[in-house]
């Protein structure tokens, strides 16, 4: 999955307008123009599509956490330069205040089996021997499950 696809799907799941998307970026002091947003949200086959960087997507997800959970004490979260699917899952989990059972229920809601052990492996430190990559297929399933839950 591309970062642009993830941004589009999150926008669709929560039915964010352009103004809301820009405001989410602003929550972490990142200014985004409507033109930038429009370029990122274009379809994959559009020659005018501009790829959103890992850092920009991480910035948006950090803003989403603040939007959904409120601002924490202290400095704003720093956006990562590299963003893995595991980190995207973790940020969405935090933003939506999901517990492990909630995530397992989401997967079950779309008839995808995932065990607690598999799920915990996705949240481990990458250096841990039981760490597993959260593959694009799983991220797609997760976003589909969120869509099913929030887009009734």
C-alpha cells in the first residue's frame, strides 16, 4: 500500500473534509495547502499525483492522535522519517484508543482470523525475535474493518 492510499482511506473512513484534513496537520504545527492535499489525494493513475512522504503521513497520523484523543502535556510528537506498516497500525490504535481485543474484533468483523500472539508480534520492538512485519495485506484488512465499523 502506498502512503497516498493510506491517507485516502483514513480520510474516507472518518469522512474528513479538506478543511478538517488541513486542521489535523495544523494540530502538530504543520502547514499544508489545499493544493498539496489535493495532489496527495489524487487517484494512483493520475499523472499529477504527488507521493506523500513517510514523514508527512506520520505528521498526519500524529495530528489524528491529537484530534481523537486530545493534546498531551509536553512537546508535540515528532514525526518519524521512516514509517512502517507496524508504526501506522500503532498510531491508528492509539488514535482510536483500541485495545488488542478491539483490533481482533475488527479483524473478525470482516472474517479474517488473527490470534492474540500474531497481533502482539506486530507491536514488538523490531529487534525482538518474535517481531513480525505488518504486511500490506493486513493493513488493507485493518483499514477495511475500520471502514466497516465507522462508515455505516
